[in-house]
C-alpha cells in the first residue's frame, strides 16, 4: 500500500485515513451487509456549508469552563477509541435552559483544546 501527499505529514494522514476506512469495512462485514452512500448523498454532505460565525463571549462561568473541559475529554477519548474520526462528528451539552455548547465540525481537534 502506498500513499502520497504534499509532504510526509500529509501522506501519513492519508495513509491513516485509508487504514481506518479499511478496518471499518472489515469490521462492518462481520456484522452484515454493507450499504454505501450514493454519489448524490456524498455530494450533498461534502457541499454543505460549515463556516458559521463564531459567538464570542469574553467571560465563561465556572460551570461552562468545566463543561468545556469535559467535552474535550469526551472528544479525545472518542477519537482514541475510533468512535469519531478526525474532523467529523460533534459533541454537544446543555449549559442551561436557554443555551448549549456544541463543537464545530470540520476543525482539527487541536483547535478545541
């Protein structure tokens, strides 16, 4: 198996993604028949707009800081266990009756730390 990229790190990321996909397919076949997305479904997903304006708050309550820390822990554990991959998937939690925290999609997890 070989992959290429603009640099060694980019090539490694591609190889890592390929390996993850192969392992996922192998595990899925053990469960049952695999159903793949159509080209149209993939296009709809890839074409979605992900850049939303950020809501900026100058101060965070202790409760919010603790909840943010817990979300980062959940993200890290999920990625380590291959429950989430790279920049896909979100974690959310209700902060109070009127607000919640949600991680952005399509951002590297290092941004969230």
